[in-house]
């Protein structure tokens, strides 16, 4: 058993700041940060503290592994870097906790799984809800038949993003391809709100570490910001278990709505409202179950990875194959046309650009269980 888990942090800016603040605040005897890989360290909030602790900086993972070893690599980098960096970590004897999504290409699942088998290490994909006690208690009850079979699932997230969100880092945000031609498919459904699309597949998976598969989609995709990909999506889908679903997400609304969902089953309904911060299940026989707040233990995946790196023989609840279902869904979504919002409907508030009335339309989609195309107002807004 490993006494102290040696951690390599690959990417220390952006979302990695949340991980690092937690690790630096909760320094314990069972782990230590032994290296950081970052090409823009001076832009990173935690860089000076890591440097003061004597953590060495490297431009690439290969440079780190030439001198040191790590039990766990925490990867928080652009989507198209996930696969090569996961493989590099595995080949050098490190377990991996990689931020979502798995990658931009679902076929990467096979190569990564082959390297997992060869290395004997594990890979966690960081959909934090998949590691929350609330979600896994709910999933356990679903698997055990408490709510019956899934019939209809819907979820909505409206998270407005300012212009600098799309120009951050090395310029990969909102891009379909990297300058080298690698598939990124960065979008509202494959990055910030990917957690909530994935969760619909995860909780309806037949086993603890399985997701349902999306077999067909209908989509309304649009962009308000000046990006390659879309910043708003209304997705109607069918799962391999026969259930239907509706996923609504946007970065281009005037107002925000934190995640809400309603999952309907043959024997009950499960709902979540981020303002109340609790998942409530109700069965047809009148019983009610409170699963709590899925955001409560948002950093649990980090500490689970540390614990698993100490003990070995670990099967993640959200590993490579579990996460690949969301990537396959995104690939289906990306086959649909992206519509531009007409200029006359685009408004600005400070450094945020938004489509006038889009938030109201998306909330109507959620309540009425329709796509955007079913509203004349939306058809007037798009080219």
C-alpha cells in the first residue's frame, strides 16, 4: 500500500484552481503535490503558493516523468489534450483523475482502456455528480427498481458566459478543431453543462459503473457569440432502454438558471431544483425520499482518487467507458446544423452578449417539453 500519494497536477489554471485550493487547504499526511505541468503558470492563481512549497514546474508531462514519478496525475486541460495526457500518465505508472469529458472522440475509449489493462492503473473521468453521495444513492435505488423503468428525463441549465470565457487560455474554447486538426467539439453541452447531460445517462445505467446510450437525437443548435461551435442547445433524445429525454443548455441567455431536472419513471418521479439544493424522489405509493444536495461533495472525486491510489484494485464509478456514452451523444449532436442568431436579437450587457428572450424560450421548452423549433419566436430569431 502507498503511504503518501504523489500527485502530478497537469494544468493548474482555470477549473484546476478549484481542485488546487481544496488540496492546498486540506493538506494531509496521505498525499503531496510533487509536480505541476503548465504553459502559462503566471496566469494561474495557485502558482505562487505551489512554487513557495517547492513544487517543480514543467512544460510537458514527459519532462516531469524524465526526473520524477507520480502515483496520481490530475489532468485539467483542454479537451483535445485529454487522450494523449491520459496515455502518457498510464504509460509512466500513474493513476489518472481527468476532468470531463473523456475526450473529443469516443473511439479514444478503446485505446485508453487497452492501456489501462496493460498498466494495471485506473482512470477516473471527473463528472463530480457521479461521485456525490446524493447521486449514487439515487442511482442505487433506480437500479434496485424503486422507481421502476425510466420513461422521460429532462434537464435545463442556463449559465450565461462573458466574452472572455470564449477567448481564455490558448484559444480552444468554442472550437470544433485545434490548429493541428484534432477534434475538440467544445460547446455548452461538452464542457460547462456536460455534467448534467452525462448525469441523465449515468443514473439510468444498468450497473453501478455503466451509463445508458443515446441512440438518436433531434437538435436545435444556435450561436450568439462569435465562436465556431454552438452556445445554445435544445436536444431531444432516445435512450437504449426506451426512455426519452430533453436537455436544454445555453451560455447566451440574459439571466441564469442553475441546474434543474425531472426524471420520470414508471413507478415515480425524481426532481432537483438548484435553489432548494436537494434531490427529491416520490413513488406512486406515496413515499418520498430526500437524497440531499449533489453539489455538497463536489471535490469528492479528488479524494476518492487519492484513496484509490493508496489501496489499488479500484473500479471507478465513472471510468472511461462510463464517460464515453456522453462523448458519443455529443458526436450525434454535432452532426446537426448550427444556426446563427440574427444580429437584431443580439444584445450586450457589459462584456456579456446574449440573445433577447432566449432564456424565456428555453424555460418554456422545459415546461412544455418541446424543442426550440416548435416556437415561432425562435424561428424568427435564427438565420
